[in-house]
């Protein structure tokens, strides 16, 4: 749905090793990358409640993506001014329906990277 590229540790480390001023200024204390389990997928597996899964996952997507979609897509695509809310509602309603129709198929990947630097 929303392609996001997760940088790999070597890509994060590169500027700190390639750029002399950064290399001289900072030491990498910790650099880890971890894929996190999806609470939505886990709850679906535990309960089998497809409707709750679809509602929660669509709500999660709406929470992080609506403002960007509204400003970059819905406001410019609305057939008339003031209809961006309707487009947004329709989009997330359809997304919720997709999650319900194909539970688990369109899951997001969650990754977290920790980078701790020490000033030299």
C-alpha cells in the first residue's frame, strides 16, 4: 500500500565512514535493525476476528497516512473544493474492506533501527 524503504545498517553507517568530518566527530556505539511483529497480525492469529483486524489495521494506516494523502492526493483530486474529506473516508473505507476480504495478505512490515552515536 505505502512502499517504504528501510535503510540497512551499512547504508546508515556509510556517511559516518565515508565523510571524514562525520567520522572524526562521531563514533557508532550501537547500530541495530530489527523487524517487529505486527500486533494486528498477531491478534488476528489469536482471535480469528477478521472484522476487528480490518478495523484496527485500517485505523492504524489512517493515523499515519491520512494527512499526507490528503495534502498530496485528495485535495488536488477532489471534484470540487471541500470534498477531500469524502475522498479520504472512501479511501480508508475501501482499505478496511480490502483488509477484511484478504486478511493477512496486505500486512505492513514493521522495522525499527537504533543508532546511538558518541561524540568524539
